[in-house]
C-alpha cells in the first residue's frame, strides 16, 4: 500500500508543480475572413519578441484559421492587408493602428474585410480587429 502511494505521489508531483521552465503560454487563434491574404505583426512590450506572421487568404464562407502560442505578455498587434484595396469592392484599405493585446489567456481574433466595421463585437474571448483598440 505504501509503495502504491509513493508511486502515485511521484507521478502526481510533476503535474502539481508544473513541468517546463516556468514560462506560461497563451494560444492565439487568428481567423482570416478578409477575402485576401493578411499578415499580423506582434511586438512585445519590452521589444524582446518581434513576430511577423503571414496568413493565407480566407473569406466569410471559408475562413482560414491560424493558431500559434505566445509567452504571456503585453503585445502591440497590427493587421496588415496584403492588397492596398479590397479585391471585391475596390475600396481603399486604410492602414490599421496598432492595438494593445494583453495575452494572459487564450484569445481568438477575427479579421474581417478592410472596409467598414465588424457587425458585432462577439463573445468575451473573441475580438474583431479594426474596431476596438485594446484586447484584454
């Protein structure tokens, strides 16, 4: 009986203490519904991490979903549209401002067309780029 308890304790100890080097990560999901290729630029608050992630074309009917993992931190995020205009309407795409993203939990970001505003804000873990300036 004591051997079983010792074995269970040895197996459970890494699960309780946590494995790895102590860093915590957040999963970021970007859903491209823009109708064109986009890129996402991320810069950490202390400029130690700079990421530029190209994301293939997706639209409202067949969105492209891209997931990646980041260290939990505060980032500046900016979405870049690869075309200077919307391919369907010909509307000029304005350059978006950088938004503050507090990546301390998993976040889903939906990128819509470069013109107009997103129809709704979405649920608490969902952000639609271009309308809100801060992502919590």
